[in-house]
């Protein structure tokens, strides 16, 4: 019951007292789970288009991060990743970058560190792209292209680590979704390099790797349950974008580098647009069913920005905006001006 969960979250913020409860919660449960829940609910508010409530939750969480004991548990550093992801969702890339900066250099290990480190690197790359600053560190040492030579191309790993399962429940994007997002950032970054068969071939590899990561999470038996639906919807949206790039890159190889070898590893050539539309149709249907207005805005804007079907995009956006309160609508309209991908 999402409504009940949100109500309980509001109650937590009303009665929470860091000095009275935080260390007690850490000693009993290992983390200050009340703050973790506030972060999860902020994401839920965002997806429902309740932007004012989402920001109130994030402001509360940010205030608590100023006083929470960083070394008592991993609550603070995990919350930094959560807040960074929230600002990425709002395309406020400077804030997303600033709040996540330093996660990778945290001096102690913790359960969510891989997730937080990926989140930090993604925020860095997205901000660089927004500022038209090319980055030369490839995938940042994550060896993301190694998946192209693994069994994951053809097999879905249903028995994944607890980290991957937990991240998709507590955060709006899991590990594979962030890995795919970094792959997409690499594709966009390579657009600024002088065109060559090698560069375009590398773009294709990152595109294929991103699609494989997304397939791993989208194909989980419980991928679309109520706890992981936000991750599922974002993965569908990311998949649509990577399919768009896949078609564009293959066409460029065929047209501009006729002698270059083309490895259609996933056998997608000619199928991209149909699969892209299927992703967005499913995304739209689920968004309407569960009142995830944010996703309708995101899909609508993508239809327009990628020039897939601008009339459909405008219709989706108009329908979504009509569901919002005036204060939330103002935030949504500002958000739409920042979505450029």
C-alpha cells in the first residue's frame, strides 16, 4: 500500500530526532533505516509527480546527513547516493555531482559501496556531458565492456547478489541500470571524437554492453513487482534510448565506413525501432496504471527530442501535466526544459 507507506514516512519525519534515535537504530539494525526509508519514499514521490513532497523529503534527508555519524554505519554515504540519484532524475546535474563526490574514496568498505561508486561516476560523466567537456577515462575502470565476452549475453543470471536485489528495492536504479547508464554516457561522449571506424565501433560496443546489462535486470522473475517497479521503468526507458543509438551507430558504420567489420552481436539490426516503441508503450501503460506521472513526462519528452513521434510526445506530456497540482506542475514544466536527451 503505497499511500500508507508514504503516510508512515511523513510520520517518521515528524517525530525523528537524530540524537535520540540514530545510534540506537544503528546498534539494533545496523543502519539508521528510518532515513533510508525517507530516501526511498522521496523517490516514490518523485515518480508520482509529487515533486514538492519529494523535495521536502530530500531536504529533510540532506539536513540529517549534516549531523549523522559517518563512521557509525553506512547510512550517510548510502544516503548521499540516494540524493544524488534523485537530482539526476531532475536533471539537476551539478547537485547530483556535488552530493555524490567522494563516495568512491570512502575509507571503509560497506555493502552499497559498489552502487554508490557507480552513482558517483555516472554523475561526474553526466555533468561533463552537459558542460560539453569530453572525458578520456573510458568507463572509469569499471571494465564495463567485459560483459561482451561473458555468458550474460545469452543467459539471464537469476541468482544475483543481495546487493543487486537490495539496490533495486531501496533505490530508483539498481547496479545494472547504472552500468547501462554509464555505457550510454560513453556513447554520447565518443560523439565528440573525430569520426573513425574505431570510434564508431567502440560506440557500438558500449551500446551493446548497456543493452546486455539492462536485459539482466529487466528479465529477472520479479523485475516488475511493486518494490522494484521504478528500476524496471527506468530500465525500459534506458533500453529505448540505447536501441535508438544502436540503429544510428550501425547505420553510420554501413554508410561511412563500408569496409569496417560490423558485429551485430545482439542481432538487433532492423528491429530497433519496433523494440523501442514496445519499451515506451509498456512504460506508458505501467505509468498510467500506477500513477507514475514522472515517467510519462520522461517518455513524452524523449518522443520529442529523438523525433520519434512529436505529436505522441506532446500528448503524453499534456496528459501528465493535467494530473499535477499547480505547485508540482510548475516544477514539472521547469524539469521539461532541462531534459535534453
